[in-house]
């Protein structure tokens, strides 16, 4: 069932499959919106209650009008659906929000399935040059140039170009308005990297072997820092694991869910 979730100064589009049992909340990356979960939904939806939502400005959610915290928005989604406890399945940007939420409210997180996650407070991955290049292309009005840059960095498993990988290209193209709408609005949640040792929930972290080397290193260090974390290496994945290896992703989520219960 599709619905609207009120958040501080705005609203989010969300969808709830309904059902009983411990729910899963799906938190999408910054390189895609909530449709990024479509390839894994058939394997997960039948036995589980799944809730997914679009972050502000992404997909079917309106652009932000006030400054906001991604972790606080995730909390608002759980509150809206009356969830005292859930398994969080989160990718990239969604991973960072989920980790901050877990540190804020550990009693509400039964398990964490992290796919190529980012994390606040990790300083070894310097994005300055990347952001400067995105800004240069944006000022030149070259949105397709940004799509090509993005796929070259995050979509190497699909050939790294819009021509070779139209599905990932469509995802990336669709999120660009959100990228620019969120400038000045999306707050960075408090640093979490140095607090990963506080996470007690069972966790699986799946990294993409074809992802950017800096992201791979970050994910390896994250997995080492989370006490109950299993590291899974996806040989055929880049920063789009649900598009590249949906069956493997679904299996890892199911295994994590069984442990969380």
C-alpha cells in the first residue's frame, strides 16, 4: 500500500506490503531511488513485510524545503508505521543513515543488511575532486556528462557507460535532480565510523569487488569494526548490487533475517 509519511518540514513517499512478523525496511542509495529494490522484491516480498521509501527529492518524494537528517527521516518512517523493531536493508547512502539510526536507537534494530554502505566520519575517502567535477559539468549544463562520470565510477560491472548499461543509467539519470535539490538541505549526521564497535545487532556487509577501490577499502574496514558482522564479497558487483546480483543479495538478506529473528 502506497502512502505518504510526514517528516520534519516535508513528506516522503513510502510503500508497505503489509503482513505479520518482523518487518524489513529498505533504504535506498544515492545512485538510485526506491525502485533500485525491484529486482530483489519478488524473492523477499512473499514471506515478509517490506517497507520502502524514497528519500527527500528522490523518486516520488518531494524535494526538501528545510534542512533535514537522513537518520531522523528513517526514524520517522519507523514511527509512522508503528515499528518498534525492524531489520534494516540499506545500500550506500541508505547504509550511512541506517548506521546512524542504529547508534541512536539500538533497541529498534534487529539486524543490518548493508550493501556497499557509506558511513559518516570516514575521512580516508576524499570526494573533493569528484564533487568539483560534478559541479563543473553541472555549470556547463552537461547532465549526460555527469551520468557518464557516474557510471564510469559506480557502474563498471555494466560496462561503465549509458550505452552498455541503460538500466543503471536510467537510475542515475533519475536521481540527479535530487542531488542538486538536496544541496544545502541534507545535513550530515554525526560521525559513526569510530563508533561501529558499539553496534550489537547481527550484520552482513556486502561489498562489490568492482566498486571504486576506496569504497572497497572503506567497506572492509567497516566490516572489521562491527562486532557481529559477516563480510560478503560480490565478485560481479559494483555500486549497484541489486541490479548485478539480485539473487545473491536476496539470499544474504534472508540469511541475516533468520539470524535477526
